[in-house]
C-alpha cells in the first residue's frame, strides 16, 4: 500500500539521520523526513474527510516513569502531537508533582503513529547532540541540560508548524471543496473533544516551563539541525495518490 511505503520511507530517513556521521548529513535527512511526514499527515486527514467511513479515534499511553528530564521530553511529545492533529494529557505521581508518570496521546491511529515515530527518533538525535554540547564550567550540568531540552522542544515545535503551514498552502483545497486548513482544524477540535470526554473531571496539560539554565540557545540550534523526516508527513503522498 502507498501508506505502508510512505511510512517505511520516512522511517528509513529518520534512521539515517540518527546514524549520520556529520551534523550536516543528519540535518539533510531530517528536513526531508519532516516534509514527507507533514504532507503524509495532511493526505491522511483529507482521505478521512472524503471517506464515507468514519475512522475512530484512539488513545495511546507513553510511559515516562524512568525518563530523565521527563517533563521536557513530554513537552517535545506535546509539540509533535499538536502538529499532527493529536492531543496530549499528562499524568503525574501527584497533582502538584513535577514528575510525569505517563502521557496519553489522543488522535487517529495514523497520526499517533507519525507522532511517536518522530518523537522517538528526535530523542535519539537530541541525546547525541546534548552529549556534544558545550556546558559552561561555571554552570550546574542539570540546569544547563534542562534548559537545553526546553530550547530543543520549543524549536522543534516551531519548525513543525512552519512545515505544516507550507504543506497546507500547497494542498490548498480538498476534492470536496473544503479548505485543507479547515479540515485540519475541525479534525483537531474533534480530537480534543474526544480527549475531554475520556476525562470529564478535567485535563492536565503539558507545559514547557521556563528554565534558569543557559543551554536554551544550544538546544534550539540542535533542533534546527535535527532530522524531522521532511518532504514530510504533515502532505507528498498527495501526488502519489493521484
């Protein structure tokens, strides 16, 4: 199937980015994967809108129990999920606890698959980049790394939004005459509504709180170099489907 071939292609690009020998090589693979994922995600949404069959939304739980810098990595997951039309809810050890135990991702299966595939790849790429970061001798390593993760996750989110915007502009109008932006907005709103129904007592959002460390700039630069799998899933399958 076209979907299977596209997912395999994206996964292969991300794997190449993770194993790249230079930052420039990793960035090239990453940008290509991001584009493909953005375009592919849009095609999935358009196919759902045109179909007479209603696809059910699902939820997937991600365990954060043993993840270091879990709050920042959850923020990264939230940003990616939002870009792909999904919705996230955090669960902590206690109501006021900063430690996240797990995160639920709500959305269509195809969108959740793309979200998790990119998130896991970016964790690998980020850990490698962070290991090479230049930490000032006067700064506490944990503070620096916490702020580094904040810069990285914030910048990845902005990159994905830019890619999605470009893919939406290219797609413009669906076969049914509705604008692509409207279809994506409506589907995202319904996904949020689906999540809220699962938690009638209220949802706990994921926030990327400000950090005092000086690593944010290096984190953002690492995010600019990261492979998002472009020609991406947020829209290239459209041409293949025609």
